[in-house]
């Protein structure tokens, strides 16, 4: 059966093998192969409008013969134009059909024609069959490149995550060590103070205090405990002035080491009026009894202060552990609805040591921002990369700004720094894999690439940068309403452009 007879039998426009040979995609095929294409495919004229939509089942492979096509992709609810071309031979559609069920066979972008355009159209299953029949070695090579590249990207991404985790673990270890060491020191000091109180208790048991004075002393002790709990915050200057006054008062009343006791009384919020109350309560007591009472109260104050320090330290340790769990999303579903502010805050805690004391952190959160359906642990990796880059750019001093807002069904996260800015020639390349402006050995060039993949490919979002000297801001847009995760591309590959190039 001739090509023309076959076409007429199927009700298709006649396909001319010689015309197909003029397309770069088919120019090296044999006459028999071109004849076969004309038997299996068809020439179709498509009116202006949509040809296929992103996410639909990929059923046809299209090769442009005449006209103009536009490829677009969804990003943050907006249609982003990828390619616009009139180039004969440009192809799009089910180009990954040769991979079969090894990958999801859906259109990874949308195609429309701007004017009446002519295509050579081939059924996806036929395209896959011809690829395997005509180019078996090429298919194996392409499969190897496709899956090898995806595996390499996954491994590199995993290594990047492990490197980041190692750095964060070192910082977290340091952060945990401080309150843990403080708790250990406070516990040791508390043991000494309790021993001192036992000694004073033996002193009281000797009958040194009459019942009335002892009762008054116990009441003062209870007042001291309550006062420690509500001690005011003093500036260093205010504390020093009070310590001088209390030290002088204790010295005037014969307490030899009053200068050592004064800081404890000041830290607990006591002043001379309270010490005068102690003196009047023990008005008829001997000097030995008075001094013993002062030291007894001092031990009481110290034990309360030390127990507060232990409590603060353990609370800090617990908060760090909670932040680490929030950051890693331990015991959480990979995809869930999360509070984006909690994710940002946990990242700040994990990076606290790297941020340091000379970088001011400004948080401008939108309290009305609703929870976000997301891969929370992976978004934390994005925040880590962006904050880490901002801190590096500021070289340890400046202002780090985290801002959130709600815009057009999207959550907007802005991370800004006051560093020197990104060089103009580098701005168009910063999301390329392995591109970095950092010195050799200080950057892999993968942080922003991975962030881009997570935001754009994994969350259907968008990430962009605005930079000038003294003000660089990365803006991340994340849709507040998400499709099922199974409908979201998980790889980094977006397919070739409409002219057939990656």
C-alpha cells in the first residue's frame, strides 16, 4: 500500500517523505524510514489556540512544519512563557514516550499556536516503538543519560543536605553545650550552697535564735524566695550602684565579706530597705546571730538563683531540641500543612551560631498568613541556603530581614541582607548548578540550584532575586493551594525546549 493510499484510507492529509527530510530531525533517516513515518503519522493544521496543557496525558509528539508555537509553564498560578519560535523542525509534546512507564507520561508544559500552524503529528506509543526499533543503542544511551543525570542530581542534592546538616549539627552541638554546661556548673554550686545551709541549720538547732526571731527569719526567707521570682531587670550601671550601696551597708553592720554578698542580694531584687527590715526583725539579736541570719538568707537567695539557672538551661536545651525536630521535621509527614513562620524560626535557631551577635535579625511576619501545604523539611533547606548565603555576604555584620506576606493566593517569603550585592554579570547565573561567586573551597554552587528545584519543581512556586549594593532580597512565592504530591514533578528535568534543545 502506498503512502498516499494509506493516508487517504485513514482520512489524513497526504504526508510527503521528501518534505519530512527537510526537517533537521528526520534528515538522516532512510527512504524506508521516512515512508514509515508518513504511514504512521499525519500532517495536521491546527488553528490558533491551545494544543495541549501541562499535566495532561502525553499522547502525541509534534514537529512544527510551518507557523509559530509558544511553550509555557505554570509558576505560582501564573503562566510563564518559556519559548516562542517559528523554527521548522522544532518539536514538543510526548518526547519522553521512549522511556515508557519508567516515568510519568504527562506533558511537562503547555503549547499553543499563535496562528494557523502545520505539524507532523505522531502518536506517542508509535513514537516510542519507532525509537526502540530504529535507534536501540541511542535509546539505551538516552535512558542512561536521563536516569543517570537524575540519580546524580539526587546524590549531589543528598550530599549537599548532609554537608548542611553537618554544619548545622556542629552549631547545634555548640548551642546545646552552653546551657548544658551552665546547668552542670549551677548544679555543682547548688550542692555547695545546700551544704552551707545544712551547716547553718545546725547553728540554728543549737538554740541561738529565740522562737520569735526564728519565726521572723523564716518569714523573711519566704519573702526572699518570692522576691527572687520577680526580680527586676537592671542595667549594668544600676546593678553596680546598688551593689556599692548594699556593700557599704553590710560593712557598716559588721559583715566582713559584705561586698561578696551584695551582688546576690541585688540580683534577687533586694535593696537597703529590705536589709533594714531584717535588722529590725533581729534588733535584739547578738552580732553572731545577725551575721548568721544574713548568710542564711544569702544561701536561700543563691539556691533560688541557681535553681532558676538550671531551669533556664534545661528549658533552653528543650527549646533547641524542639527547634531541631521542627527543622528536620522528625516524626512528621513529608508533605503536610505547616506554619511557615515556625519553619523560618526553627531555621534561625539552627543557624544562630553562624549568624552571630553582630548581625541584627529583623522579622516582619504577616500574622494573617495561613498555613501552607508543603514539603516542610525541604523548605527548611531552602531557608537554610538563603540565610546562609545572606550571612556570608554580610561577612558577620549587617541586618538580616525575614519578611512574609500574602499575595494572590500565594505565600511570599522575602529574605534580605545588607551585603555588597550580587555582581550584575552573575545574577542571571546564580541558579545554575555548580555556579558560585564564593572562593574555591567555600561553596559548591549547588545551594541555590537545589533551592530552585525545591521551590519550582517540588512546590510549583517561584524564586527570584533583586540585588544592589547594600540590599539583596530573595523572594520566594509558594502557592497556598496545592495539587496532590503525585501530580508534582519530583525531578529536576523540565524537558527540552520547543526547538529540541535541553
